[in-house]
C-alpha cells in the first residue's frame, strides 16, 4: 500500500512538474509577445493621436480666431469638432492649449498695431516692429495677423486690402482634405488592430498566470502525503518496532492495536482514492469561453475612441 501511494505521489508530482514547466514556457512566450505588441502599439497610438490633433487644430483655428474677433465668449468644448477615431475628452486639452496660443498671438499682434495702420499693413511690418514667436507658431501668427489686419480701416476709397497670402483665409483643398482623412483612417485602423492584440495578450498572460498559480496548490497531493506518512507509521514502523524490541510474546491488546492501525490506514487509503476520483470527476474541463474575458467592443476599440466623432 505504501508503494502504491508512493508511486502515485511520484507520478503525480512528475506530471505536475511537466505541466507547470509547459505553462511557464507558454507564459514567457505570451509575455514576450505582449511586450512586442505594446512596443508596436505606442508609436501607432502616438501617430494616430498626432493626426487627430493636427486635424482638430486645423478645424478649430478659424473658429477660435472668429470667436476672438467677435467676442462671443463660447467655451472651447462648444467649438471643437472631434475627428473620428478620437473623443472630446482626448482632444479637449489640446484644444485648450491651442486657445491659449491664439490668445497670446492676438495680444502680441494687437499690441503692435496703431491707430494709423490700415489694411495694407503686412505681416513683415509687424515683425519689423518687434513681433516675436516660436518658429512652430509662425503659421498661427500669420493667420491671426491676417484676421486682425483684415478688420482695420481701408487705406483708400477703393482699397481692397493687402491681397496676399498673409491676409487670405487658409482654405484646405478637397484633394488635400481627402488625403488627410485617408491618412487619419489608416492610423485609426492600425492603432485599433494593435490595441486588440495588446488586450488579447494581456488576457492571455492573466489566464496563464492563473493556471500557473493553480499548480502551486495541486489537488490531492497534500492529503496523499499525510496518508502516506500515517500509513507508514501504523502499517510499517509500528510492527517493525514491536518485532525488534518486544522480547516477550506479543499481548493480545497490542496485536489488536496493530491490526486496528493497519485497518485504519487501509480505510484511509481507500477513502482517499474514492474522494480523489469524485474530485477529478467533479472538475469540469474549462471551456474556451471561460478564458474569453475580452468583450467584442474591447477587441475593436482603442483608448479614447468613444464619444462624439466628426468625419
């Protein structure tokens, strides 16, 4: 009986060790894939976000300039057109930052304009008067200056203003708009695909981690060790000690104790086998759906992709 229990324990532990090593290898491979997918997702997310910000700012800039000229006092959120693939919550901080830049440019431009200025005032003249700006804000200052100069008095009766690139409203051609939208759609699709891989990878790592933890507490092994120890003492050690050190004829009561001990050990072994059989039969094989924690919407959406969207 001891050999049977011992053999069971050894085979069980060997099987558990083999399965644990297999799951550990799967977990390591899944973690490596997840690191790779995350590394690919980050630049895709930044690229899509950059395209969304660029598109949003292009749509918003004229509204902010008009709102400043007309002193309407609208909130930034009311003026924002959200590009598809993004959300108002994601775009609002960048819209607020653009509004601050527009306010600064308006203040800098209007500070350099005098009562004698008229619509023929050029942007270069403002620069000569001391208008300074960061190079990345040059187009912004040109558009703000163009709008402010357009509101000045004409220089002559039939003056149509300083017709040039500095005073014209910047208009995006239909072809340019189509290219811009195609680029935005491609970046959205790329980010969405990589985000789905990241989410699936995270759930796979989580599932394999749970499986690995389950092997740290295998069913029935601890109980088998205790039964093996008890049966070894009652069925082997006790009789050997009696035979080795009891010189007189063994009394009936001691024989009775040894027989009861052996019988109790045997009953424990049979009871354990019955319990273990029920335990194995009662544990259903997990269905694939048990591990599918990713809802369909999670696999096809990306961070900040909800909310109002504008084509």
